[in-house]
């Protein structure tokens, strides 16, 4: 078994981002909107703020309580779209249930859409055109595979989970890397026959121990995107790590695998959007 250390790879991505940022007099601006009461989201947003400040970015966090209206968020998005100091806009999902998430995402200027969730960026990715920004978790996973020189081209890759933020964009990126992709979900029949025949398994369901030792062929690369907080407070992935670690060729731990890469990609996307906007102004 070879353990994939996402923390180390993310650290080196962030070091490069910091180095590139130092070259500029003006600093990249990241605006984050937090409109939910979810503890995990609050922790993610605090850590995004801390890391972006450590890179020398100008970050601003807009926190709202549950009395916030759709109109208030819409006018903030318009303001941020127009603000030249803001290069990247992130709406932390999920939003309070009374807010229309899709309408809000579609109002973000695609050139400032740091998560790559706007339909223009999703569409460009699926057409094989360069989006302004590529979704952070899928981008981080591809970087992780490449950092460990894991072959993607021609490999059978099984992606489990078809969400708009992980599974679908990841399938598009892997296809661009010439992988043969199978996208499984909760209605998929006989998941075990698919996992047994895959060269690479990437699981993103939030279903602890979905992937058990009997489903893995020796040498398979196993990437665990899932994060579930147990009642004990422990974070676990989708994969039965302890039983699989000696069968897999490579495996990511949870935490410390894909998670740090998502944040590193977010910071890299912020810098890339800043650079694209500067270039357009030249
Ligand atoms: P989501 O929107 O809830 O989607 C979950 C997907 O998993 C759905 O497509 C669902 O199928 C599929 N699924 C659920 N149970 C399944 C089963 N038993 N067999 C096969 N497929 C099953 O979740 P998400 O936002 O993509 O997140 C997935 C997990 O990744 C969560 O644990 C989340 O916390 C984690 N995550 C981690 C990071 C990171 O940086 N590490 C980033 C994002 C998300 P249907 O479509 O048929 O319902």
C-alpha cells in the first residue's frame, strides 16, 4: 500500500500560489458568502479565510443569520460582481433552505466563479473548453493522482456519486485525461462488479464503509472523497480504510487526503481568476 498524502501535495500547491502572489503589487481578492448555520460550513469558511490571509490574499467573509432574504444575497452578488477589488466569489453551500441556491449561483459573474459551479463554467468543462475556474475538489483529485504519477490515460476509472460538485465534473475532467469513466450512483446495480474491475475507484457518497475489502482487487487505486462526522466526532470516509489499505495500490486517508486539495485548488483558482482579470485589463 502506498498512502497518498494530500496534506503534503496541498502544501506544495499553496507554496507555489504564495510565491506567484508575491510577484504582484495588487493582491487577489476573495469574497465568501456564508448563509447557513451548519457547523461544518463555519469551520470550512474559517479555514478558507485563514489560508487565504496566509497567502497574502484580501479575503472578505459575509456572514448572514437566518433572517437573510434572497434579495439581500442577490444585491450583494451584484455588488461583488462590479467590485474590481474582488476577483473571486464563493458561496458556501448549502444555503439556508429558504434561499434559491441555483438562482444565486447563476448570478455570479462566471469570470469570478471560483468554484466553477456557474452553468457557463460547467458547460465549458463539458465541451472540452477551458472554464474560467474548474471545480475545486475534482481539480484537486486530478492533481493528487498526477503528483503520485498515477496513470489516468486509458485506465478504467469508477466514480461513485454523481453530484454537481464532485462526481459529474470529475467524470468530465477524467474523460479529458483519456480515462474510461463509469459514473455510479445510488441506483447502480451490482456496484461490486464495477469496483472489482476498476483500475481507479473514486468514491464521493458520504456513505461510511460503502467500499469494503471484498470489493477491491489487489493494486487498485482508491481515492476517498467522502467525509462523514461520526457521533464520536471522528471524521470518516466512504472506504473501510483499515481493511483495504493493504490491498489497494494507493489509498487516500480521511482526513488528510482529498480535503486539503480542495482548499489548495480554491486558492489556486482565486489566483488564476485574478491573473485572468488583470490580463483582460492590459
Ligand atoms: P451528494 O450531493 O449528497 O451526492 C452523493 C452521491 O452519492 C449521489 O450521487 C448519490 O446517488 C450517491 N450515493 C449515495 N449513496 C450511494 C450508494 N449506496 N451507492 C452508490 N452511490 C450512492 O454529496 P456530495 O456533495 O457530492 O458529497 C459526497 C461526499 O463527499 C460527502 O461525504 C461530502 O462531505 C464529501 N465531500 C468532500 C469534499 C472534500 O474536499 N473532501 C468535497 C466535497 C464533498 P444519487 O444521485 O442516486 O442520489
